[in-house]
C-alpha cells in the first residue's frame, strides 16, 4: 500500500535489499528508506540531499 501511495506522488523507483526477515526499500532520488518485516513498514528513514552549493535540496513543497 505504501508503494501505491508514493506512486501518486511520482515516487516509484526503489532498490530492494533483503536481510533475514527484513527488507529495505531505498529511493535514492528522495533519499528515503522503508524497512519492512512481514509486509509491514517497521522503520522509515529520510536523509537530507545536499546540492552543489552545499545547501539542502528539499524535494517537498513549503507550507
């Protein structure tokens, strides 16, 4: 379900890694990692992307 929700925002590419009972789904473009266990998201990480000017390149709109 998470992948479907993210696809509506244009986030569709993930690199998948498997570790014992866990699977990681990494989206490099937005620097997000979803860790799942038994098809449930158990951990989410988001990183900061730094551009050529050494500034944060925030991919999400301002409120």
